[in-house]
C-alpha cells in the first residue's frame, strides 16, 4: 500500500471516528460504575436496573412503541399500495402527487410540527395519542413510498401482465404477485418508519400533550436537567433498538 | 384500465386523502394564520394584517434570523468541506468494501439526532472527555468552556447532519462519468481545472441537495441550541417554538415558518435547475 492510499484510508477513518466516537463514549459510560466522575470504575448494570424500576418510564417507553408500531403499520399500508399505483398507472395529477410527496419529505420538521398543530387546533382536536399518531403516519408515508418505489422499478413487468392475462383482478395481482415480490422492501419500509417514529422529537414536540408522553420528549426534558448515567443507559437502549432495525432493513433492501 | 378498478381507487384515494388532509391543508392553514391578527384569548383573530411579516424586520428578530442563517451556513460549509473529499474517496474504494463503508454512513443517518446531540454534550462538558484529553496531553492548563458556546452548536449540528451531506454527494459522485475526467486531462487541463470545470459542475446537484438537507434542518434544530448553546444561542427553530409555546403569538410563528418554506422552495428550484443542466451535460 503506498502513501497516498494510506492517507486516504486515514481520512476515511477520521470521519468515521467523528461519526462514531461520541456514540461509543455514550455506550461505554452507560456501564460505568460511577455517578459523576469520568473515571472508569468498573462494569455495572445499575443504571439499566434503575430504568427498569421506574414505572413512569416504562409506561413512556410503551407509549412510544405503540405509536411507532401503529404509525409504521398504517403508513406502510398506505405507502406500499400508493407506490404500486404510482408505478403502474398514469393518472390525472400525478406530477402534483409526486411534488406533494417530495415537499412533504423535504419540509423542515419544525414547519411540519407547527402546521399540524395549527390543523389540530382549528379542528379542536385535543393533543395526545390521536394527534401524535396522525402526525407520525404523515411523516412516515413518503419514506415508505420511496423505499417501495425504488424496489418496484427493478422488477419484471411481464409477471404482472401474466397475472392479469390469467384473469386476476387488480387486488389479486397486488396480493399474490406484487406483494410477495415487494415483501423485503415493504418490511424495510416498515422498519425504517418505526425507527423514524421512535426517534422523532421535533414534530412530536408540537402535537402531543401532557396526557401522552413519549420517550424522545422524556429524554429531552431529562437531558435539559443535566447528564446522568441513567440517561446514558436509556440512550444506549434507544440506539440499540434503532441500530438493529436499520441493519435488518438494510439487509432486506440489499438482497437481489 | 377503467377507473372502476377498486384497487386503484383505494390505493390512490388513500394517498391523495392523506396528502391533502395532512400536508396541503396544514400548510395552507399556516399561510392563513400568518396574515391574521393575534388574539388575546383565542390563538388568532380573523382579521387580515401583514403585521407578523413586518415584525420579521424588527432588529431584535432580524438579529436572531441572521445569526441562525449564519450558524447554519457555517455548519453546511463545514459539512461540505469534510464530506466532499470523504464521498469522493468512498467512490474510489474497492468495490467489495463500498457497501460496508456506505452502510456505516447510513446507520447514523437513521439514528436519533437527539441522542447523538446528547452524546456530544458528554464529550464537551467542562470535565468531559475532550477537556480531559487536552489536559492530559498538556495542550491546555485549565479546562476550556466548550459547552454553551455557538461553536458547540455548530459542532453538534455538523455532527448530526454530516451523513445528510455525504449521502447525496456520494450519489452524484458515483454517477460521474470518469471518461469526462480523462478527456479533460488528455486535453491538457490540470488537476485543479479539471475539478473546477468538470467535476464540480457535474456534482453540483449533489452539493445543492446535501446543502439543502443540512442547511434547512440546521435552522430548525431547537434542541441542539438548547442542549449545546445554553440560553445564549437562539435559532429560527427556537424563535418559532417560543411563539407557539411561551409567547403565544401564533401568527408571528406562522410567518417565520412561511419564510422557512419559501427558503426551501428557493433551494429546491436551484436543485432542479442544476440537476437538469448536469443531466443534459451542459456546464454553466
């Protein structure tokens, strides 16, 4: 390996270090047996134990998981069917639909948050579970559509024609031919939606009320009060859940 | 194919309904709210006024807007400077390594930016790892005040947004036709000229897309300013949030976010223009 090659790898490593070092430090300190100091005092599960002993926190975690599961499922149902339709049909207003999806994806989170807040306020909907769910479905849909669309473009249109020629209705074609072929992308879209929903701070901040607390907002209010080993542990768990879902989603998308 | 097909109706109907009800309508309501008067008991009073837009020019708020634009611009420039060579090197790596190297960029892209911002606070604390390391190395004698500075906000934003810059850059660098570079070199262009006249214009869509994905979220990330900047740094995001939470001035908050949306429109327009040019092979 020559010197130039070495310098190139060093640069890559440096950036990867920048991306991963803070996360690694967070994870390592969540196991450190010391409340305040940075000094390494040995391995402990204490902080994780403290989290488990906090019933409020467990309820909050359950709330988050519930919203993430429901919003990912509804968004995947709407998004996957819509992606198939966008790919297969020409229809009136298609450019407008594509533009709306794109704008929805690019809209800064804070703008989406207040826009939905104004919508819910003008409908006099009380902020809580339902408003949060509607908001999360909204920001998940475009990600599902994009994930599924990128997979459809790659497959053989003759399969769909064959199904139609053999007398299948559009619904039967969707369920028995298209869906099995798209299954990896659909599952990946669901997993990515789940992580988006689990991690969202900005939109949720505006559209949920005190009646329904979720994990990211809980972490946000805890962090503002200071750094504690319990937050390290909680953040490590959040990272663990997200990481495993992304890795599964990516491996599904990579398969031929 | 007839319109009576129930699948098409349900698939399209569902998406249309959702986008109109929860994307188009809310944004129209924001525009409407921004030209209404602020109410004492209600959030808005139905009377037309451009007061909220006039207040954007108030030196107090204008200062916050400009500061925030500046912080975001610096963050974007920093990400571009770090990310461009990185994305370029990624495209030059051996084929079998690339999926793994790319995955390592994608993973932070999807993880919680709140958690990652929090991780930065651990590093930057007065008795944090960075200060300890610098003290240990003898670079400094006293711990530096790193947290609660504009610099910490920039570092935090750059850290959470870097993958958003790298991924579009990688996308456009990967599509780059290497024969064009060789042709330029064969015709006698130096390295710098080749970069400036060939590589840069052809990867401009990636640069603009990456810039958009770092610059716009950078303006809104109120929790980064809260956690890393203390009360000293205000972003557009903090200003908007305060209008809806503490100040209860919804029309003004709506007006600021209309400005953000217009800015997004401007950047999108720049992106379309540059990508159409790049795909037709016309260099500016």
